[in-house]
C-alpha cells in the first residue's frame, strides 16, 4: 500500500542511519524487485546469490568499502549463508550486548533526540484514542473482525510476498522485523484462517475480514520533518474467486465504504476538507471497468453524496504491486491541497502463501494521522 504518513513533526530530520547499510543513501539499491537483498530468485532459504552479492557491493559503495577494508575475508558470506538464523542471532546479541555496555546516559539522551525512529507522534494521544474508538466501531458495523497485532512480524514479511525492499524495513536481530505494513501481517493471518476453511471444504467461499489500527514504522527517509512511524487503519478481505469479478467488486465496495464512513464520522473531531475524492483504477486494461462502475462507484455514490467518485486510468503508482484493481482516497483542503488519506488494491499474497491461484485478497489502509492533520489550520 502506498505511504500514508506524511506528517511534519516540526523537528528536523536527523537521520543517524540505523536502518542498515545504504538506506537513504545514493546507490543503495532501494526499490529493487522482491528478488533483492535477502531473497534469491527462487525464494529458497532467503539467501542471495553470488551475482546479487556482487551487485550489492557495486550499488552500495558503503557496503563495498566495509567488505574491502574488513579484516575478515568472506565476512558477508559467513554471516548471510554459513551461520544458521539461530547462530546469527546469538552472535548479534553478543555484539550488541558489548555495544550497550559502552552507552552513556549522555549518549543515550543525544540519540533519543536525534533518532527519527524514536520521535514522538505529533498527535495528541487523546485524539488518537477517540479515533481508535471510532474506527473500531466502524469495523464492527461493517462486519470486520478486529485484531491486535504484535509490534514485530516474521523476518521477510514485507519482502518475501510483497514487493518491498528489505532496506525499507527495520529488521531486528531476533529474526523478526518491526511491522511496516499491517496488511502484510494480516495477510498471514488471513492465509492461516483460509487454510482452515479449505481443509473443511476445498472450495470454501467463506470470506475472512480482518481490521486493525496499528502504529507502523518504515526505514526509508520520507523527507525533512516527516515521521518514520505513523498509525494506520488496515483492512484485509480474503476469499475465493467467485467468477464475474463478484468477490472483487463486493470487497472493494466494503473497503471504500468503511474508509469513507471513518472519514465522515471523524469530522466531529474537527477535520475539515472541501471535498473527498475516491479514484478507482482498473488494472486489467479496461476489461472490468463497467462492473467496477456499476457495483462499486454507482453503488457507493448514493450512500456518500458529498464524495466525488471517478476512475483514474492514468495511475502508475502501485502497478505491479496491486493486481486487478486498486483505489485511493484523497481529501481536498479549503486551500486546494490534495491530501492522500487511503489506498488499497488486490494482491496475490494469500494465493502465494497457500499456493492456490483461486485465492483472492484485498488490502487497504487509511492514514490516521493524515486524517487528523486535516483538522490543523
């Protein structure tokens, strides 16, 4: 899903580069396909090939310098391939135990003040609680099961299935990573629940609808003053292909409708916008444009009379990430500024996880702090 952070914290961006080699640097290789760092083309064992290693060294001059000047030949190969995940974890725990012993109170305070990953949210906690209650009310009303996610997820959650470079994720030394997109994690839970349904009935069409509000953290540098962590309302609907684009259009209408209800109910907390616009993109070359219009846009328009519904045929962002169809929700401020509030689309994640091409999954997210930001004059 596209970035829905974008809040200016009012404090300067002081990147101490704790996100791994090359993150945010020229030539870091960010934005590679999912066959990038930590994943071989066939996905086996999560190791990179020799050609990929050479490419990493060429594209990232900092990594190349470390490997050239390091006193231990084959250091990267040893850490990445010859050590088991458990042994690597043990080694890194020992390394950071020693490093922590050198941390002073003054140094700790300086890092806290400088590290963009530890900055406080600029949103009043009370506002976030009220928005949380509002969003969970809407999840219940729309028939979504609310789940509370762990702060971390399995290593590779964002790169093994979704097309996200690992350098954009804050990886831990315990073979996990901080949640960077709640829908990636919920896709795993959807796959688990759909698998149980399929065991009882191999042709089950029973849908799994999950929703959460979660603070996510992303390692890429968004720009001066932009938050590295932000809160999202995430939705996932998983099911089986029902033919005639039925699952897709019904799920799209549900997701867009829920997000719009949240946006409209949140007006009581102060957000203001001249208008809200929903743009749907048919990623099948127009084959499903008519059913998308009839079953999504025309279905939602009477329920949300103040919202503009349209197609965005020229959208390029998200192609290759989404399949079938996608959408975005934008707010237009009184000053004429367009603010992206939400984004979503169909992915092949559950189909890949379950090795079943009939599986379907719609994911979407709404930026909670962007929604709150509309209330700031």
